[in-house]
């Protein structure tokens, strides 16, 4: 017999269980053996808990004596925590291109835009592409990137220090954790 649970209630509890005999697991995880459904319900009522069908496709079906509302609450809490962790791992990243010879106003505009993006909780990548003779002085690009990071230090921390990849130097900033 195949059971399809509803979205609201994943598991069958108490009188919803239609099996004649079930394997009963106690509130502390101990196995109480195979019992008729009436005896299992009596045990659950005596203990002050619910009888919850944990494994409907097993033979015999497995039921556990537990506080069902607490179980649902903890599962909801775990799902919320997992979603939070997943959101933290899937942060978007926006790239801002700077240059060695960037003007003050252009620099301020990029800082302002990056700050707004960081405050939303996303990561920012600042990069400089060196052209021609600029390749001979990568320290100038590093200074621009460090100045960019220092300007944003109130809302961001350096996740990845400036490093050179071909003719591009990049720096990754991530938002500060609020406590």
C-alpha cells in the first residue's frame, strides 16, 4: 500500500494510521516491538505523546512515540537554517572595473555603487586591466585596489587579496558580518 502525504502534514499521526500492526519505537529511541495499532495508540496516550508513522513503506510499518508539534517545529527550524546557509553560499558577485589612471569622480561613483551592492549582502569584485606599459608597474594598480578596499572598509572586508591573473589584477570584497 502506497501512502501519499499532504503538503501540510508529511506524516500520519494517531488515528490516521491505517495499519493493523506496527513496529513501535519509544520516545527515547528504544524499540518496543511489533504491536497492534490499538496497543500502540494506548502506549502513546499513556506517555502523553503522539504516535507518528515514520516509515509507511516498511514491513511492518514503523511508528514512533513523540511530540509531533515539537518535531514539526524542529524540522521547520532546520529547513530555515539550511535555506539561510544556502543563501549565504549563493551570493551574487558584481564586478567593478577600475583603471590605473582612474579619475577621482569615476572612482567615487564606483565606490558608491559598490557600497550599495555590499549593503544588500552581495560580494564585489574590483578589477584592473593593465594595458601596454602599465604592465611594468603593477604596484600602481595594487594601490588603486587597496584604496578601493580601504574606502569601503566600513561595510566590507577583503575576501581575496589583490592577485594578478594575466594582465588583470582582481580583489574580492565581501560584506561585514553584523553582530
